[in-house]
């Protein structure tokens, strides 16, 4: 069994050919990926299959969704230790020159003292700017 298959099985995801291809693509790219980018990369594939793959990955905690303010949801691989709990959520950096978004996994979203009866489920922390050497 391959490393990719094990990664899917460890998250209770059945390893289909498309899921393996999408996982491999996500592992090879350090920036977060939108559905549109996946559709362009796998242009011969069914769009709904790609969408369902991302949704399955997200539900099983293999990827997390990022709203970087561009109007396009982006997806990035979760860390191996991630349980997709609020304590696992981290900051993201969006380059305003090239539009790429990266996880800042060393910077977790801080605990916020919420009023009684409020419970955090998700936080979205995006820092916007540009990379010093951005060529785009």
C-alpha cells in the first residue's frame, strides 16, 4: 500500500483513483488550492467529482477550507496532528500580488474569551500583503 493510500485510509477515506490524484497534487503544492485550479489541472475529470473529493477530504479532516477574501474557497492539507478543532486553527497569509494563500502553521489562532453561551467552532485569520520576492 502506498503512502498516499495510507494517508487516506488513516482518515477513513476510501482511496479511489481521483482521490489519490487530488491528494498527490495537494501534497506537491505548498499554496492553498481552489476548486477552479483543480478543475484546470484535471480538465478531463468531472467537476462534481473534484468538488465531492474536496468536501470528503474536508469532512474527514484531511484538508481545511480557507476564506482569503478573494471570493474563492481554497483548500490546504491539514497537519498530521490536526483534529480540525478550534485549537488546531492557524493564521493564513494571502499575497496580494500573486493571489496565493499559504498556511502559517506555526501561528495558531489565539484563544478568545467569548461571552457565556458562545462556543467557537471556526476562526478565519488571514494576513494580507505580498511576498518580498513575489515575481507575479
